[in-house]
C-alpha cells in the first residue's frame, strides 16, 4: 500500500515553490495570513488536504471560526478531504460535536475508548476518512495505535496527524503530514552552509517522496519520531 506524505503548509514562498506538484496539508490558520499561498501556489500543489490549523492557533492563542474555516475549505472542492475542526484542548465532547457538524473526524489516544465506533460512522459520511491523533509526546504509543488500527475497517482511509515514524511501521496508516520537511531543511542548511535553503528543501522533498515502509526493528527511535 502506498504511503502518502502531505507536506505541512509552506510558511514562505521559497517553501511553497519547493512544494510544487507535491501533496500539501493546507492550514486555514496559516493560509488566512499568507495570501500568496492561495493566490500564487495553491493550483501548483499536486494534491491538497485541508485542515483548520487548530494546533498552531491554539499555541498562539488564536481562535478558529468554524464557519469561516468551512467556507474557506469548501472553496477548494478538489481537495482530497477536509478535516473537522479539532479540539486541541482535549475536550472530546466538543470534538465530537465539531465532527458531527462537518469534516472528517479524528480519534485521539486521550478520547474515551467507546467514541471510536461513532467516529467511524461519521467518517463513512465524510469520504471514508478518519484521522488518528496522539497527545504529545507521541513516543511509546505503538501498542495503543496497533490495537486501534485493528478496530478500523479496511476501507477507511486512516490519516495519522504528525505520525510519520509510526506510519513507516504500521501499514494500516494510509497517509500522514510532516512539518519536518522544512524544519529539517533549515537544519541541513546549518550543517551544509554551501547549500542554499532552496536546495536543502529540494533534498527534504526528495526524502519524503522516496520514503518507504519498513519494520520497526530497522527504524531507530530518532528517525521514527523525527518525521511528524
């Protein structure tokens, strides 16, 4: 099964240019502040998955307007799908209400065990997509993830939020998103100053393109949890 990697929203035009023809996780919270994304680059991305950007907004103290997010997401009808507004503060009841209203749902390791089945039913109404989210730090959750994935029907597309390391070893995960493509590009630029940032971004994109699943024994912890 092919593993799809969505590059997290570009933060500047250099990153947006490097993401041309690639799958991109487009964040409403970021895109609303970066008009160049939609005006200059949206059409150049290979595929798009729309997300509210609730995690980034939560960290900055901003609040996502559900109506504005939905209106924005539905203006991109060719997107692979649109994620429901997540409850980053861990309020699973609020998250359930958001999912019932619109967008494909996400099941978290902090949610009550018996909420998975209702979320699966909602996912069937939203293009057969279900997100899986882990409360940071995300390490040491492999057993929980394996048990959860076993409960999800095979025809449901499972998207692991920032779960690159786990996606490499859990074949039931169909896609994940990563901010490390541009973060690691910055780190590589520091180690190899003779390269431009644009060149290091190209290297990171190629790394994502060539990513292959493997067994957990062949993936070190540093590599596993440096992909989300």
